[in-house]
C-alpha cells in the first residue's frame, strides 16, 4: 500500500469511496481517502453493490473504543471484511473471534508462553535465523528482494515454536497469504472466492490432522494448546485447530510486511537511517515507528451488539464497523506531523497490533524478531537502494509489499562478520 501525504483541499467524493476493494491497496492509495474521512465523516457508511454495508471508523480514539468495548462491539460474528455479512464459523471458538469471558479464558494461559519474558530465551535462535535466512542474501552482492525473503522469515521461528515440520513451512506461508490476498494474481488459485475457500480448507485440514497425531506436552505451542484448560475445561479439537490457524496467520501477516515497509521508509528517509547508524540504541524506536508507518494489519471488524451512537452517528444493532488501523495511526489529533517518518517519535502509541483485549498476542514475538533483525541490519548495511519496481499486495486486510528489490552497500568489515554469523547459524541449525 502506498503511503503519501494527502493534499489539503483535495477533492474526494465520499459517496464513491470504496475501501472494500483490495485493488485500492495494490495500485491505489487509501491515505488521502482516510484523511478526508477523518476530517469530514469519521464514521462513514459504505454499501456494496450486493447490498452488504459497513461503517468505516477512521479516528484513533474511536478505533480504540470499538476495539476495547466488547459490550457494545462483538468479535464473535467475524473480524475481517472477507466474511462481511456471514456468520464466522470460528465465532466463540477461536480466541480472535470471541468475547470475554471466553476470550479471556483462552488468552490468559497462552500469555504465559507468549509473553516477552517467556520468549526471551529464544533470542539467540532468532538472531541466528536473521543471519541464515535474511542477511545471508547480502553476501552475493546482487539484487535482493527483501519482501520475498521476509515472507518466509516468521515461519522459521513461529513454525519452530508451534512444532511444525520445516518441510511444511513454505506451503503454510503461501496458504496464509492466499487467505488474506485471495484476489492477488500471484497467489490466486482459481477465482478469488475459490482461493479463499481452498486456502482455509487446506489450512484447517492440515492443523486437524497435525493436532490428532500430536503427542501433546509443553514442548511446543500446539502441544500446549492440546493440554491447556480454558474456563475449567480442555479445549475441543475444533477450538485447537482454529487457534492454530489464528496464531500462524497473525505471525505471517504482520512481521514480513513491517520489515519491507520499514526498510523502504528508511530508504526514502535516509537522514533517519543515518541517525540509526550513528546510534544503534535507537533501533527499538525505529521498529515502533516502522510499525506505525506500515500498519500491516489494515483493519479489524466488529458488529454492534445493540443500537448506539458513535460520534453522533446512529449505529443499528447488527451493523458491521470496520476500524482502519492505518488511518488511526495517521490521526493528526494523536500523532503530530503524522506523515513524517521519525524514529525518535515520542510518544508513539500506535495501534499496529490492535488495542484492548484483542491486542495481538504475538506482538512480543514479532517485536523481538524485528528488533533483532534491525539491530543486525544496522551492524552490516551502510545503505540500501531500490533496484526495481515496488509491488504491493492486493488485499484489504494486509497492507503489504510483496516485492522490494534492493541492493546494499555493506559497512567496512561487514562481509566477514556476515560470513561468520551465517556459518555459525548453519552449524547451530
């Protein structure tokens, strides 16, 4: 998805706005649209040709209110536009598609194994993965498509954490992309709807078979789920399958696109990368700004539990509301100069991982991986340059870059450092 600075006074006809169309995010630019909506209609209704409709929520505090309050806005009917108007079969079974107390009962045990403290011991493994699977591509001195490589990056630690066989990782990665971008020609297998259905069927079938033959135990995340109690009982088979799917999807749709978008932002704002080179302690701030800037999870949807008002707009019971995270993260009332990429931005209370009880449970793992990656990038790369067309994912859920060809000039001594690190990673693997 392109990120541009809206022009004040730009003529945008809100009656023709189509935030549902995934092509907008591949070849268009939603930021001027979101800017116009924040200024003129922060709660705006769009009706699709087939009669389905949803309310777009574009202001930061409104987005937080909708995501925070399950008593007014429920997750159980579906959380993504891809199933707008249909009943989500995972409702009440998958953590992401449930409300408290069911959601709380599932989330609290998982937090014990998904917290930053619990994952801290995995940092050496993830650093080796950074070198072996990402930065090793810099050694040949040619063009490197960082977006393609980044797409496979999360599976190397999430797949291991879940106990999934490495031979299955490439197909699982593609299936999750098919599920979030079913109309993108690069990932489409048949029609858009057919691709979505096929991806879901294969993923659910995979996890169903995997869970049935899993020995259990706490050695990996799937084993933990099979033995976990939520609300005083073990999870049913279908609940385990749905949550395996959700955990994998969350990992594969956030981290890769945050990587590519942040690197592109650093190329387009070279003064910020020079600040990083001069002071690597700024990496955590750069990662947070990259997450705000890219907002990889583009939206989350809720349904109104009862009739209510939001910013003076009457919302009826059962209406769908779509919170646009990329818009919330550019809200001028919260982020001064929001179209400036600033690695020292303080405060930076972005909602790239959502907000409230559904704040992404995988956020600690994603931030660990992103921080380790950019620490190593700063150690070895003097500068990047774009070496070909930047291609964006066709998806209304994921704001992603699917191709970002680069060349890199390495820092003095970096080639030897990289070779040693990659070799150590291969030995450990």
